[in-house]
C-alpha cells in the first residue's frame, strides 16, 4: 500500500492485479462490456482495501456438522452511492461483496467551460449511523467528487469513503485537503490534467466507454 506523503487520508493499493485491471481500462480496444466488468471488479478490490481493518461481529450459523459462531461483517451499516453514470458499474462489484448493503444515487453535471459541478439528482437514503461509500471512477479536477462528498456529509453519516479508479494529482489533492475527515481509496494517480480538464494518460470518458455513447 502506498500513501501520498502530504495527504494522510488517501490509500493507493499497489497490488499488481489492480494495476493490470487499470491497464485493461486504459486500452481503447477494451469493449464496453469488459470495461463495465473491469470497473465492477476494481470496485470490489478497492472495497476490500477500505475494509481491511473493519471490525467483525460473531454470528451463529448452521453448519453441515451443527452450528457455530463465526466472524462476519454486517453490511446493513453500509450505503454505496455511485455518481451517475460512470459509477454505476462499480455498484455491482461492491454489492456482490456486501449484498446486505443499501444503495443511493447521485447525478452530478460538470460545466465543460467553467468546470463547476451541480447536483441534479439525489436519491440517497438516510445516512445517520451509516458508513457511506461514494463510487466515482474519475477524479479529474476533483470538483464533482468534492461536491458529492459535501452532499453526503449533509446527511450525517458516521464515516465516508470514496472508491476511485483514476485521478489527477490536483483533483486528488483538492478532495483530500477539503475533506480530511474522509478516506479516499484510489487505484492510480496519473500524471496531470490537459487544458480541457481531462486526465493524462487517463482512460477517456468512463461513462461513454462503459455505455457505448
């Protein structure tokens, strides 16, 4: 695991499989179905990293040989919130890992000229007493994720994590510095943004590539 020295609240796993999956996303020959499945798998791996120190509870289960008490993470305390539309494929992966969890949805539009973000759809359930996971594959300028975190904070969850695939240094820094009380788990921080606010080398528009638009 690697951490940015100036940002204690970012986790960047260095696992070779995660790097391989990111490379698959970068490849323009990757079709939309494989792109979505890869986002889903990456989300699951990032969730594993986020929850590696999570406390378990003992539950009693039936066994072939009787019954017994065993450790278990109770997923009812988690809410997964994809940022539409690129975050949708990530939801499948995390819900497969924690099927008892709930889901909410945020849609955020970025003005391509000003790069400012606005929320135009908010279907996030009550978060009091919950742990919220914001799913957003791309952190370019950081504006959309910054805005999403502020919206989720307004619903008073106990903790907030973000699961992200690719980020630019300035965007990642903006989010982590503006929200030092959250934890960002990100697969790869790339080199920079271009003049249009796109990540380089990046992987293109994740929403377009995931849904063939």
